[in-house]
């Protein structure tokens, strides 16, 4: 057991810090919306291990010498409680976002990589989630003047002329270059 104490809920300034960070990644209106979602889910804590949070977020572990990590380690040593972490769930295209608490995750990792950290975890906005886009059938799409009209199912369209056989190509080559071939032979 690491002896890390955690607050029951994130502090108010954590939500503000999360919104400031998220506004760098997305439009401020979406960041404000996520702040509201995070604060609404504050009572629904989940616990995740420090190593899993770092791995899912694809963030590097900060050293113990980092000013903020050292301050969090000092808080733990003095018996003070740390604030829970605010997370935005990742998707296939985006990793987990640590909206607030990156330094607390790193400090917890240095104490024990298996430290269970209380987190508020919410779904990302649909644009970050990679929601499937509805596509219109090709028959409803506009066609430019360059695009051909769709062919009926099973048709292959106009067929190309068959390729001439090797004998026909040889005969055609001899016929087209017969005079020049003879002239080259006469000069040598």
C-alpha cells in the first residue's frame, strides 16, 4: 500500500485548469461543455492504475525532479490528500486525455506504478470520438461533368479491343520499319 490519500471530489480549480488545457485542443465551447460533463460526473468516481493512465494517454513519465511532481510527492509524504484526476476517454484515433492531474499521476507512479487513482472519466465530444458519418448512396450524390454515370450491376462497360498476338505485333513492326531497317543494313 502506498499511503496516498485522495480527496472525495476534485477541487473547483481543477475543473478550471482542465477547461484551460482542453481549450488548447478544441474549440472553447467544447472545452466548456466537457468541463460541465466532468463536474456533473464528479460523484461517479472510477479507479485506474497510474501505469494504465500513462499508457492509455501516451504521455511520458515526468521525473521526480519535476517541480510539480516533487510538490505532489511532498504532499503525500506530509499526509495531505491529492485531488482526483480528470480524464476524457480516448478513441481509436485519439488517446486518453488527461485534462487535469498529469503531475499527480506521475507522482503516484513514482510511489507505486500500481497505485489506484480516483478519476472522473467522461466520453469525448462526437468529433473526437470518431463517430461514423452517414454517407449517401452514390445514386443520390451529385456527379461532376468528369464522372461517368454509374453502370448497372454486373455490367463491365465497354470492352477494350483484344490485344494483338505476338505474330501480329512482329508483322506490324517489320512493315512499319522495313525501309529504315534495310537502310541501316546497307550502310554497315
